[in-house]
C-alpha cells in the first residue's frame, strides 16, 4: 500500500458493502484492519475485511476518503440509535 499524505503510514479507507473499514500499515510490517460494527457501537479488528478489500471482484468494495468514511460511520450510528 502507498502512504497517503497527512494520514500516517499507509492509512486507507473503504466501504465494504455498507461497512466502513480502515486499513492501516503498522510500523515494521503488518496491517491493522478495523471495521465499524454498529451492533457493538464501535470499531473491531476483523481480518476478514482484508481479504475482501484485497481480492474484491464483485463490486462491493469502494475506496473512499476520510470525510466519506466519517460520514458512513455517522450514518450507521444514526440508523442504530447511537450518539457520536
């Protein structure tokens, strides 16, 4: 993954279906995969989304910017009756 400017080492944002997913390269290698889980009210580590992003072939994954990522999280929070 490349390093987007101003967001630290290799942070990328995606929508997998309607799920906001953040991939962040760790110093020294590896990737943290955090997916928003509206039932739990926050982000959880979920490696399944790494495969979904890397091997997407069905049109369910979109790379988005940080602003759209935040908006997608807020939309799910509202739908599930959570406050920001």
